[in-house]
C-alpha cells in the first residue's frame, strides 16, 4: 500500500492528482470550504487572536486551501500550510507553505479531509484455526496468508477489531492512530479535525473495507499504482488517547457550521428570481454534502488542543 500510493510510480504522485479519480466533499461544493473557513474563524476567536494557522493535511492539489483562503473574512490573517507528499502544484497561492510534514508549534486549525483512509495499513485475516495472519499481496492483486499477527498489531486487533472466526478480515489501524497522534501533537493550541470514511466498535465490518478507485469507478484493490487504495478508518481508536474528543457525522458537523439543505422560500422566486436560483443551487449542494447514505455519513473527529494558557 505504501509503494502503490506513495512510491516512485505511486498513485498520489500522478500529475492529475486525486481529483482526477474521485470526488471528495471539497470538490462537491464550495460550501464545504466555506464551512471550514467559519470553523477557522471560530478557532481564532477561541484563541483570542486575529492571526491563525490553517494546516491542511493531505492537501491534494490545494483545493481546500484555495477555497478557505477565498472565504475567510477580511481582518483574519491566516498562515496556510499544505501538507502533502506530492510536489507543490503550479499556480498555488504564494501565501501557502507546501511541506511534506505537519509544522510544529502552530496555533490554529489542523484539518485532515480524507487523509487517514490513505495512511497505509496491513490487512489481517483469520485462518481456518482462527489465527489472525497478515494478508500478503502481489502487484497483480494475488493474495496469500502470511505470518501470524503478533506484538503491537495483535494487541491493536484484540482491543479494537477482534476477528470472530475463519475468513474474517480487519485493517490494522495502529499506523493511523500513530499518524493522527503525531499530527495532533505538533499543534501547539487550537482544534484538530479528521474527516473520513469510518466505522466504530462494535459495528466493524466483518470482512474489512479495503477497496480502490480509478477514474471515478470502484475497482479491485490492486497495488500497482494505477488506483487509489483506501480503507475506512477505525476512528474511535484514533480518538482514544484524547479526552474530550468528539465524533459526529458530517451532517451534524456541517449543520453546526451553517450548511443546510433547506430549500429557499418560494416567495423569493417572484421577488428576486436570480437570487432564488442561486439559493436553490446552494441548497442542492448542501443536501449532497449532508445526505444520509452519502457524504453526510462521513465522520468528523474533533478535538481541542490546549496550550500552556489552557487552550
């Protein structure tokens, strides 16, 4: 998974970027970036400052950064960072610092949209005796069961995703827990948010979630660099070390940030037809972002990071 996504010929280093293969909330509507901008304003107010960092982890080609910078109100000074393994995109706003690692010591909002699902993980499967074994895979997708899962990986499975019987599978989320802990630990104060496909105990899928996407279609997860390899995130495991962390649906989170799919009043159509059409289009985009069974089912892990002053 590491080589297929981030190696020399890896999927995420391809020129077209992730947007050439799948659509995230960022690409679905500018309302998403607007909501994140409002969250950034809220974080700045809580920190008592008019200068704040916005750290976009898994920044793609800078789409969310560009949208947030366009949406923040005048008077709020933003230090924007794009954290991404791919090279800096051409034409990106010069204010944005493009980096391969989360910056240390910043105060503000750290936002990771569909990042953790692409942090590489191993897959485990229970053999005929019920022993959890690593699933080994060739570049053409051929699989076999390998060594028994032991050590910290076995401990993670036992706590977060125990396999009940032969043939059951799990993605071992320990590297994601560690990646999220490192990202949050780099933030001096503010709020950290991870948005992703996710599941919680005890509703783990019995056969795992590993899949792939290419040019907008779901395809078999072949690790040859031609497709996005992704697996849902055990988000409660990521949140466990952080007291006070909250996990909510995207529907709930966006509604709290002013994104609603409600239709505009019909009376507006007669008094200001152009405004009615714009409002109706925005309501449609908001409905897509918050729809049950779709983007609205994404989960948001939200946690405050206290600095020396208490926040």
